[in-house]
């Protein structure tokens, strides 16, 4: 089966860029032309970027690495959240908290506080607590869950990021760059493709477009996981070679 279906990409509108007046000059190699003052993305370049992202995701999946999905813009939130959950990967779809990567221990402290609150709330005697304390705990729980629910099970820094619209997620991009964490990015014609390691030129404002791109990344992760070799199998293979 083909990694990328060009017809599906076109039907999803992946080739529609932003207004020509808003373009980023470094996107020039990825632009096919212009129609009604809108840049049209060269789908061949999109396919090339998707194939590179697919094989990188295969490597991540095979090595059991962590890919953090980031998409806080309205069109990306639900797609990114569902994709990450289906792959068992962490995600950020609300607000990127400064230090999520560079000050990871502080983030973990907030998550531990959430877990303490949840344990306390689950105790039978908690009902005897004052309404004021219960209300405070509920507010704190909602606040932490809203911002950190997607990373609460992420016990270490991710091995790579997948970002929808690097312009929108500049804080995440900068933190990943500082830590030399590779970034796969869906970049529209108003983005600087040099912000990410593996740019996928495409429409980052259309839900169907985002879905089409995310699907390829998920397929890569799934294939990589399917190719994982258990320690026992690896030992048996080594023994057979001797």
C-alpha cells in the first residue's frame, strides 16, 4: 500500500496555502503557483515531506521513542488530541506552558500535585472536608488538567515533536531547538520551514488537511511498533548467528 495517496491529499485541500501577501520567502521552493491571490503548494513537495516524516516516525516507533504532538490552534486541537491518544503519545492542545520542555521538573511537580489532589478526593473521608477546600481542590484540578492532561504520563522529555503551524507554536519550537529535540512540522506558506527539522509543506488551517498529514505520521508509528523486536527474539537471533 502506498505511503501517501495524492488524490486524498488534493481532496483534503493540502495544497491550499495562505494569502500570497503573507508568504514567507523561504517557502518559495515549496510553492507551485498562485490562484486568486492564494499561494498553491507544490503537492510533490508535500509528498516528499510526508514520506520523510513517515520513515522518521517508523524509526521512532521501532525504537519505542516518544513523539509529542502539539497543536493548539482551533482547527488542530481535536485532530491532534485524538491522534495522540490513539497512538498512546503525549500531546498539548490547549496552552503551551513555558518550560514544558526546558523546565520539565516543574511540570512534573504540578502533575504530582494533581495526583495528590486526586488521591485525597478519592478518600472516603474527603466528603467531610469543608466546601471551601473541596471547591479549591476542584478549581486546581481543572486548571492543571486543562493545561497538562496530555503530558501527565510523559515521565521524560520527548524524543521528537510533531507541530501543526510552527508560527503558532513558537514557544514549543524554541524550547525543542534549545534542547536539540527534532521537530516534524506542518508548515503553511506563511511559515519559515527552517524552524523545523522535517518540514511538511501543506495547509495548516484545514481540518481535513491536518487529518491527512497526521494520518501518515500515525501510520509510520504503527509500522515501527509492528517491527519492534522483543529482547528474547533479539537474543535468539544473535544466538542463531553464532
